C-alpha cells in the first residue's frame, strides 16, 4: 500500500521531528501503527529517513490493520516548554520513552522466580535441578512473552495462552519422560502453581500494555485539544490582532476620557481645601502616560502594541478597584486629616462613595463607563490571544 505525496511528506517530517527530539525508534513505529498506517508504509518512511544515518531498519513480521487517519495526526505534539507536566504527562512520557515497559516487568518477574526457586530449594532440601525443572513452565512463559510481546500488540489476549500451553506441555513431559528427575516431581501441585504464576504474570503484562496505550493516547488528545483551543498562528493571528486593535482604539479612548473625568473629580474632592495632598490625588488618578505607549506604537507592530494595551488596561483596572476600598486602606493615617466632606470621619467610607457624595459631576457614571471599557478591552485581548480565554 502506497501513500499520496502529501501524506508521505507529512510522515517524513513527523519521523524526523520525533528523532530530533530523541524518541526511540520503536515508539515511532508504535505511534504510526496506532495512527492506522500499514507496516509497509511505516518501514518505507523509516528507511528513507534513516538512510542518511546508515542505520538498518527491521520491518515487523506482519501488517497492521488500516484505519482512516484524522487530520489532527498531521501535527504531532511536541515536548511542552513552559508547562509543569501533570501526573498523566509524566506517566505517558515514561511509557513512551521506555523501549518496552512489559519487557522490563518480564525481566523483574524472571529474577523473582529465580529467587523463589533458590528459596524453595534451600527450604525443602530438594536438589536445585529438580526445583528448577518444576518451575520450567512459568520460566518459559516469561521468556516467551519477553521475546514475542511486540508481535502481540494488536492481540494482547494471546499472552494468556502462553502459560496454558507451557503447563500442558509440562504435564505431557512429566507423563511420558523417562528421566528420573521428572518422575519424582509432584506434577499436579506444580501444574497448579505454574498455572497461577503464569496467569498472574500474563494478566499484569496485559494490563501494562493497555495502560500504556491509554495513557499515551490520552496525552496526545490533551495536547491536540490544547492546540485546537489556544494556538493562533499565521493569517489567523494577523486577522485577530487587527480586529483587536481596531476595537481597542475606540475602547481605550473611551477609558481615557472616563479617566479624565474621574481625575477632575479627584482634584476637586481631595483638594488642599479639604485636607488632601498631591500624593493622595496621584495615588487615585489614572494618568494619561499609561496610554502613551499604545498610541505611539504603530499598528504594523501588533504584538508590542497589544502588550502596551494589556499593560494600560491592567494598571487602569487595578486603580479602579482601589476606588472600592475604604479611605483608610489607601491613605492610611492621612485619611483622618480630611475635612469639610460628606464622609466617615474615621476613614471607613469607600472612595467611590466619597467622590459621588461630594462632587456635582456624575462620578458614578464615569466610573461605570471606565469599568465597562476595561471589560471590553479584556475581551478583545482574549480574542487576540494575549489573555487566556475563559474555560
């Protein structure tokens, strides 16, 4: 089975990218098989990529079932750069980087069986050779799975047939063997013991294989979902930035106008006549300088211009939130020096309430328009990708 030139090119790019990131060749094979590619296509691509390295690639003995490839498989997940991996991420990275978790477990289980053999021989005072012969079925089960597991990837259930086959052969060998060592073995109990140990081993190997596939697939889907939701590149990025700047031009002008009205009210209410100081007034104002960087940056430089807007909106919104605090929280002991104002003399009145109660201008309207402008600016920045969208 051959692939069209576009798919072939994408497969070459994917394999080269994975090799550059240090992924194991068996992992790349497994990923491509799970994506639905045939073994012939996989090996053709691998041979083409690795030809320049002078390395041999051994093809699997059988073809893998075919399936339609989703478009999302063209973009393979890369290693996260600035994100702290979750437990699922760590698990899938470990499983994918390992040549075979199942083979590692097989080796550990094999060693444990050997320890059990020596312990049984020492505790029963039986010859080690007899004990070794008694545990041959489970030892051969582990060795068979270790050697052939890669061929069971699409038929993992076959691992359960291996211990049954070796146990049956063991009973046949005991029944018909002329060796004295085989005649003295307790075949019934040994059959049961080997069968249990073999089935337990096969069950764990089967579970690890399913877990590996599940975790890797879950990690892939997590990265693809994140990519679909948050990635903005190329023309889409340019278009969104253009829309955001068009909106922000009007929004920030509205915010700046509201800020000027609020600053005028602050000057009147917290004037020197009422016991206010320049430091008090400057601590409440939204200065025009916060908007200069945005206005002076050209629309052609969308990234720095939008970052300037983000900074101006963040500072303005934080200052507007101060209006909801009590005077004593903002001014400290200086709040007690204020006079001739409709307010709590101990500084427990909110600043926005003092401004509304002591100025003839519609302060509350200007304040609400400023808050609304900040909200609209935040929505525009989210659309442009400079702020995370709400989940």
